C-alpha cells in the first residue's frame, strides 16, 4: 500500500487512495457524512478499483476515514500507509543493531 494520504486543513480535505484523489471543502456539519461515505466506498466498492488491496487493508483505510470525522477543526496530515511500515521498521532497526553489536529493546508506543 503506497501513496494513501489524507491532508485536512481547516475544513478542506485533500486525499489520495492510490486509485482516486480529490479535494473537498466541507462545512463542519458535513464532515461526518463525507468521511462515512469515503469509508463505505473503501469497504464496498464493486468497481474492481481496489482489487489490489486485501479486505483487511481496505478495512484499515475505512477506519482511518471514520476516525477523521471526529477531529476538531485544524490542520492534520495522515499518511495511511505508515501503519503498514511498522514491521519493516522494526526489522530494519533489529538488523542494524545486530550489525553494530547493540543489545536493545525497541518499544513503539501505539
């Protein structure tokens, strides 16, 4: 999963889900409906546009859209694909530590 992002700045949503990208400026009372609609499209699109994603990946992205609907007004940046890089990051740090002879325990707060 690459290039999945959501940038929110004072009611303007700019997003890319790898298949579609768009910009929408919304009144605060319309944000929830918009985010729920995007989440539903991620979960239930039958157009084969998201066939490269597993059901689990689609569900993760849908939940991130749902979490965006409860944010207070402000500026936010979500890179949806970062979540999927956690295991790769842990492994890279482990390999580097072993090469350097460092004994450590990696703790990631989630």
